[in-house]
C-alpha cells in the first residue's frame, strides 16, 4: 500500500514535470523570429555599420508591417569588438541559448568568416552586409550564408575596370602590406590590364602603424601615372587622402574601399574628385531617396551607407520569405530557409530588383562615383555624381570562378 | 598533499566542484573560454609571480599555439590531444629561443625585449601564408580525442578542456612547490644572493620561461579547438596586456589568483559585449582601482584577510 502510494506519487510527479515542461516547449516554438545584429558598435566601422544598422533592421520590420501581419520579431544587437573569437562566441550563444534565428551585418571580414562557420555548424541563417571579403562566396561559402551588399571583387572590378575604361589607364598603388591590401591590389590590377590600362608602380607599406604617407605620395606623383589606387581601409585610407590633399597630388585618387561615411568625415574640400564604388547611394533615384527619408527620423544627422542598405534589404527579403514559407520552415534548418530565399527574386527600395545566386551571392548592379566639388554640392550629404554603371550580370565574380562547392553541385 | 596546504585543498575542491557543476548552470562555451584564459594566466603567473619576470609578450606563445594547433587540426587532421601537445611544443620552442635572448637582461629591459620579440611574431602572423593573415584560420574542425572520441557535443569538449586545465593547473602548482620552485622564489627575492649560493640563475629562469610559454601555447591550442578559429587577436600586444591585467587583478604570486582574474575579465567581456566600448572603459577603471586600492589582487587581499596563502 505504502509502496503503491509512493509509486503513484513519483508518477504523478513525473507527470507534473512533463506537463510543466510542455507548455514551455510550445511557447518557444510559437514565439516568432529573433534577429541578431552583430556589428561594430565601438570601433572603426561604427559609422559605416554600427547603431544605424540596428535601426535599418527595425525600419525593415516597420516597412514590411511585421507587427500588423501578426509576425512577432525580436531584435537584439551586440558589439563584436572586431575580434573574431568574440564575434563567434556571441553568435554561438545567440544560436544556442537566446533563440536567435538570423544574424545580419558583421562588418569585419575575419569576424564574418568566423560567424559564417558558426551559422553552418548550428544550421541557422547568416546574411552578411558589412564584410568585404569575397571568400564568403568562394572556397569558404556555405549553404547558410548570403553575402549581400558588396564584396572585394565588385569593388576591384568597378573601380579598376570601369575607371580604366573611362580614361584612367595608368595606375600607381599605395598598398597596405597584408592579405586584404595585397588581394585588393592584385584583383584591381587584373581589371585594369584587361581594360587596356597599365600599372606603372606600387608601394607596399607596413601595416598597421603607418601614419606618414608623404614619401609614397611623392613617388606616386613622380611616376606620371594618372590614377592613384589606395588599397587600404579605414583610418589608413583617410590619412592617405588627407596627405595627398596636403601635398597637392594632382592624380585621380581611387579609393578601393571607401564609404560615404568616410567621405563625410573627410569633407568635400579634401575628398573632391576621388573615384569610388558603391552599390547604393542614398540620392541615386526616387526609391533610394524614399528609403533614406524613412530612415531619417531614426538618425537625422547621418545618411545610410551601402552596408546599411544591405542590412535593410536582406532583412526585408528574409521577412518576405517568412510570409511565403511559413513559420514551420523559418524555425527549421537554416539551409532550407536560405534555399527558399534564393528561390525568390528580391526587390526593395535600396537595390531595386535583384536575385540571389546559388553560391550565396546577392546580385545587383554596382556604380562608380566621383565625389563632387564643394561648389557642385547642394547641401549636406550631396556628395556623389555617377561615372559608370556595371550591370548586375557583370558586377560580381562569375559563378564558376569562385571555387564554391555549392556552385559545382 | 602535493604541496597543498589545507585551505588550498579546500579551495581546490571548491574549484573542481564548480568546474563539474558549472556547465549545467552556465553556457559551456563561455566556461571553456574562461578555462583557456585561466590556464594562460596561470602560466603567466608562474613567471611574474614566482620568478619576478614580467614577460610583456606572452600572447605570442598563446597565439602561435592557437595557429599551429588550428592548422594541425584543419590541414593535417590530427586528433585533439596531439593538437594541444603541438600547441605546447610550439610555445615551448618559441619560449626557448626568445627566453634565451630576453633573460640576458633584467627588469624593464627584459620586458621590452619580450615585447619586441612578440611584435615580430605578430608581424610574422600577418604575413605568413599559413595563418591566413587578418582573416585567420577559419572553420577549424573540433578534432576527436585519440581519433575516435567525438568532440561535437559541447559537454564532451568541455570535459577535455577541464582535464587539460586541471592538469596544467596542478603541474604549475607542483612546479612552484618543488625544490626547483624554491630556487625560483629565491631568485625572485634576491638574485645576487641566489648566484652567490651557487645557483646558475639563468638556467633556472630559462627553464621557468620555457615551462610558462609551453603551457601558454597549450592553452592557445585548446582555445582554437573550442572556437574553431585562430586569429590575429590572440597575438596582439593587447592580448599580452590583458593577461597582465587578468593576473594582477586576481593576485600576483597566488595559485588561485589568475583563475579568479580570468573569470572576472572574461565575464566582463562577455556580458558587456552588447554595450560596446563599455568593455574597455570598465577594464580600465578596474585596472586603476586594482592598482590604487588592492594591489595584492582579489585573491591576494582575501588571503591576507583570512591569513592563509591561497
């Protein structure tokens, strides 16, 4: 009798425990989607991505009317501090513990590659906009990752190829002596020579820590080249451009990785005449202006970069996919979600109509711009005038040249 | 037992209990990171706390341990324990060369030489082909132990990390409390007197240096397996600085100090990550507070308060 009662008690206890755990599981499944914005909130990429990228995700939710459609979407954000292990750690924790379904942004190639690895491990979704490396859709591509706004190939092809075609046919490079700088110079050189131009010289400088570019600039000037290719990033680019201005360098400066936020920091007086490539410019057409207008209340003093546009555009496409595919698919394996996203054509105010290739490359046109003279600019952030357009089918690396295993299948 | 005093045995028992229980309460990957850095800090503490040598480039050994272990796991497909041993060997080999050069000088000159050599390692890491430059070595597989025990489960690799950490911790404790360790402490207190007593202090210093860098390399090797990446972050001078801060905060020359320091620093980095620059601001404030108010560190102050050496 006693034993029976004990058994009953234990069974009842187990039953209660099971019952208590069931609603919890049910709730977790019905709780909607969670988007993690992993970005640089404190370092050198804060202005080109950073807090405004988080706002772009929120704007995408508002524009899509996620709440009105009964879709519950939470947004979390974190700073990867430009350390790949910190970024990978946050991504792991988000996927493992916090129920994050999608990570967007991640400006910094090293961190982005690490996060792509984590997304593959955990079979979730990663939509990159901020990182430049074209490795994300080459040897290191995976079925969980889409590379959205731009990449190094696009920059090199547009700035190198289109500029050479437009008359900038002799080049001199100032290159940061590390993998990124060398890759940028190598790729750009390929497009220059393919378009009938030539590279007359180059200097690699030690990275990081170089702040004085004067001797290199004078050497570049005396080489007689028409274009100075600046194959570096961030503060190095800013320093090179400022010093080129101070030394009165008369060559066309070509910034191989320069964002509108950098141009804003430099000011038109210093930056005028530089050629650069962006896949998005806020004042490009009626749709981009409408997007920027909607974003304005969230950040009155800034205009979106192509990274911000990429974050918005990729989030919007994810939400559209969610409606089309249903919650069951969205909470399932990341590879399936990404496959659905690839199957659906994209269209948004930032990049217009586009598509996503099998290797995870988002396809849209790229544009070569020249920075206006102060006299041409009508107001703050009126900075670019168009030089050339590379159509969508030529803007990115051909599918069979990247070496992505997905492309072969 | 093994040179542990009774309070230290109690502390060790508590630490082991926490290590066993923690993965069921906290996030295992985070705990593994803490243990990797705790082992690194313990190795660093062996030098600064017991020989009085401030090596300001310890990230070089940790970072190269990371790279070699990651490369071995990814490109050669070696098993996990061999990767960690390779990490140890890398740190020790590098330490033997750098140590031999650096111990010829004392004090600030010693620190500067170690820093300079570490910066050379950093430069090597940015340029060498096998490190992948600023992208690092990515998507390193979690190699199985002995070739067949899968490490895919977080708890499995947690066990490996815990075993290596405890092994390293006990090894360092054993070194400190051996006759060899007594000589090291004698050198720390008064080097000329140690020389006059007939000890070849440079040999002792070099041996301690190599042991320390070897363990740092093993900690690095472990970390690359846990996170699946090896990057420049771990060879920067900032990483060297952070390990000095970690050890100082926990308590120089205490056995448990570096562990507590690693817990505090990593917890800050982890939980303040959503707030951006507050990580570095907070670390700075803590560093100043530590140097101004409690110079013996958390464990050092605690030990002084209850009058036991922890």
